[in-house]
C-alpha cells in the first residue's frame, strides 16, 4: 500500500467509513495476528485480543499521526503488542501464567546462537512460540519491540535482572533447538 493510500485510508476510517475499515482489516489482519501470536499461544485468546485490538485501532484512528509509508502498520502493530502484553500481565497477576525466572542455570556455551540463514522463517517462528511464556514474552519485547530490560521489567512487573536472565535463557533454548534442527533432530510444531 502506498503512503498516500495509507494516509487516505486512515482519514476515511477516522471519519467512520465502514468500507475503509474492511479494507484495512483485509490488508493487515494477517500481519497483526502474527504480532499477537508472538506473545499468545491460545487461538481463542488470539481471536479475542485481535477483536479488542481492532476496536482500539478503529476508535483511535483519529489520534493516529501519519509519518510516512509504514507508519500506519507500525502504529497498529504497537497497539496489538500492547493489548497482548496487557493480557499477559493480567494472566500473570492471576497466576495463570508465570513470567518469573524458574528454570535452572544454562551453561554459557549453550547460549551461543548458531547460524540460522538456512532455516525457514516459519520454523524459527515456531521455535519462538514453543518457548515458555515468560521467556517468549521477554524475547519478543527485547527483539521485536526493541525495549530495554528496564522497560520490560516495568511493563511486566518483574525485576530488571529477571528480564535479562529470561532473555539469556530464551536465547539458550533457541540455540539448542536450532542446533537440533540443523543436525536433523527437528523441533515439533506446537
């Protein structure tokens, strides 16, 4: 979608144009669902969170500031990530998932990331989705949202060193799974 088309679409949505809303949904639902699935496992939760996200996107379109091609996609991705993170934080406070550090220490050599250039992206994505919820959440926030450990700790209500530890352990697990994949011991899809 061109920059001009994005800007026009955003304006039409902010004016309440339902056809523009459908166009936006058709254009970006797949990408935004992938953003949500970085954090959330359950298909039912993803469906619910996507609905909540689109309500926020459509109702907040009037406050969207167009900053060039891709800014609409980035803005919507941030909304979906925030909705997903809020869901995880609420689940952690209810005790339905754990964002705390609870696995044994990992040896330093296990953390070294092997070469991934020959591995299909969908395989890497499945490996990331297979991480324990806390590890996956911190990994995604650090890698995809480009947040610092201090920011991650504040958002998730954990200690800064727990964020760093969970990232290290997530990378170690991924490194092991990648080595297994490369040597022919493929990780099962979730």
